[in-house]
C-alpha cells in the first residue's frame, strides 16, 4: 500500500511525488514522475504498480532513508577474537562505559547505512 508521507522512486530510478492515495478506479494513487527535466503526471495501483503493469519501469519503490551514525566504540580482546561494545556519543562516555580491564582501544567510527539494512 502506497503511503503519501513516504518518498518513492520508479523502478527505473526516477523521483516521484505522490499527491493522493484515495482516487477512484484501478489507479487511485496520483502523482508525478520527474523525467527529462520536468514533472509528468502519472497514476498507480494501490500497491504501486504503474499503468504499464507489474514489473514495469514506472512501478513505485519506497526510498530508504540514508543514515549516518558517528561515535566512540570500545574494542575488547576476547578468546574468540576482537569484539566491540555499543557506540557512545563522546570519547569520555565510551571510556567510562568500559567493561573490565580488557579494553584494547577506544576508536571513533562513522557508520553509513540505509534504513532497514540488516533487519
């Protein structure tokens, strides 16, 4: 089901604006596709299938939000190798959260992913 509050792209990667999801008929989702430097009016089925049918270039796909997490991470040497603890917002908090005396490093990390990765 298409949600008007989310961002979408077409199967072939074009940006989409969804204006309404409560239209009548077999294509109740109304919006526009950005292509060739302009917005072109289009409509879709409730599930995001375009008028060319399922698996067409104009089918809708939700755009997953890009996430960046930055913080400080404690590394520990354990019998199974090196493991890490949670990410802390400051180096001081990471050092204060160390578990025991087996920490071997406190490093700054930046992780980039998309919403839903690994779930």
